[in-house]
């Protein structure tokens, strides 16, 4: 037992949290679960009673456990490069599509700093006659209540993320700020789980922000969530993710902007139409000829080692098939054979992170950064997708918390 707690109860608590949030097992803080369970037992509740309540994922106890493990770190204009890109590229592209409304969604918005930042960005860039509407959603209702109050302290403001667009007013005490009424009017909040399809009444969006949320998800849950987000984009709409949340373009989307931006666009109709079918040539009859005996076989040759990109693709196929141990073995061999192959270092580091082996991921990320810094930032690195060296440095920096992007 963990400090006298029934292991069956803790195991069931983990199962409920994982099923509700999509979090990987190592991303679920065990001490947070234990605090909730101990508090309930201190009220005189028996183990059997708690186990019975956890048979209902929508029970009050399940909600308490989910709240206890959620990560609510957020602040205004976090990752300012995203808002600059929207202002210079994303919003003008949306306006060229001819709509009379700019719609944004902040998915996993926590206490609301992100949707308010997005609303301020859209309002500042929208010409007269174009309306703005922003939805913020989160699984935690208490966080949404904080967001609706629209009053924040100094923790929500960071020097690394300046106020890019008019957003708030400083209160008399100098420490708190209140969101501008114009920004509040266009920003709405609703509870939602990223593992569930978006509600039809929400419609479709020109831009969706889901940043530093999927980092905690299992691979399967992350793929489900991204598919739901992509389905809510208008054709041409943008999905913007955190720096190390995906290492390849999600299915059905195309990359937009520099790779380290992690911005992906839903293609316009006909943009990715399949190529016309290629007709197989009709074989011509070949006259019979005398068959000579086969020549003796050549001396046995030692096969050259497979190319790094081929090994990488093999590992990706294994990951898709759910064979993560096999993928890890291939990637470990790849890193030994080609230690300067940056995509292999990143892939293995992310696989280790998803598997809970963070101690093994950190040295790989440090090696990735050291090698990426030796290359010109715009030098293309060959892999399943040709990406510049700065993408790999930015990914490593974000993982190692060097703070170069924030």
C-alpha cells in the first residue's frame, strides 16, 4: 500500500483520470490523487464506498480527482510568435476568404488568459464590418468561472510575453488587471473535453489554439483530440499547437509557416485532390527464346546498413501499429549508427517522454540541441519531412525549458 492506502483504490483512481483526461500514466500526479483519497477517507468513507463511486466516471469523486491533476499554467500572449503570425498571415488569409466573422477557439483554456489574448488579436486586426467571436473551453468548470470573472493578478502577465494588442486595464492597486469590455463581449466559455467531438452548435473556426495541453496526453488520446480539433476548422483555418506536442504534420492538414511555429492548416477544397490514376501499360507479347542456364551466383556481399530515413520510417510504422518497444529498439539502433541524424534523436526522445522515461529523454534532447546549434538555422535536415535546423533547436529548447521561445 502507498502510505496505508488501498492500492486497488489508487489504481482505479488512475484509470478514471486517464480515461477522462487522456493523460499518460506518468503525467498523472500520484500525490495529487492520494491527497483526494485521504481527504475522503478522513471524512469516514470506506474503501468499498469509494470504489463503488468510481464505477461512475461522472461522479463527484471522479471530478475531484480530475481537478487535482490538471495543469493550469497559462498567461497572456503566451508564445507571442503565434499571435504575430496570426496578425500578419493568418487573419489576412481568413479575410481574403470573404467571411464577415472571425471565429477563434481556445481549447484547454484553463483560467482564460489565452482566449482573451486571441480575442484581442482578432479585434485589433478585424476591419470594420467584420465581427469577432472567441470560444474558450476547458474540462475544469472552476477554471472557467475564473475566466468569466476576467480579473487577473501579476502572474498572468510576463515580460517574455508583452501585451501585443489592447487587452486589459490596470486596476487602482497596480497589481490586478481587468479585461477590456470590448474583449469580454466577444469571448464566451463552455465546458468541454478534447476527447469528445466538438458540439455542432459551436460551428467552425478560422483559428484554433490548443497549446501545451496535448503534451500530457497519451499518443492515442492526442491523435483523437487533434482529429476533433481539425474537424472544427473551416477550409483554410489554422490549428496552432505547442512546440513539442507533435513531431509531424497531423493527418488531413498541411504545415503553415516555419516548422517551429507548429501551425497547421485545413486545405481548401480541391487543394489536395488525388492525382489522376495511372494506367498500367499493356504488356506486349514476347516471342519465346532459348533459355540459357543461369550464371553462377556472385560472391556473397555484406549488405550496407539501412539509411537513417529508412530506419526512421520503419520506427514510425511500428509506432502506428502500437509496437512502441519495437520502435524504440529501431530508434536506439538508429541513434547509435547515425548520432547526427536529428530527426532520430527527436523521435526517440519524444517516445521516451511518452513512455514515462523522462530521465532517458533529457540527454537525447540535450544532444539534439547541441547538434542543431552546430548547423545554420535554415539548413534543411533530411528526414521523413525536410525541416530546418532551427525547428530541432526550438523543440529541444522548449523541452529543456531554456525559455528561448517565451
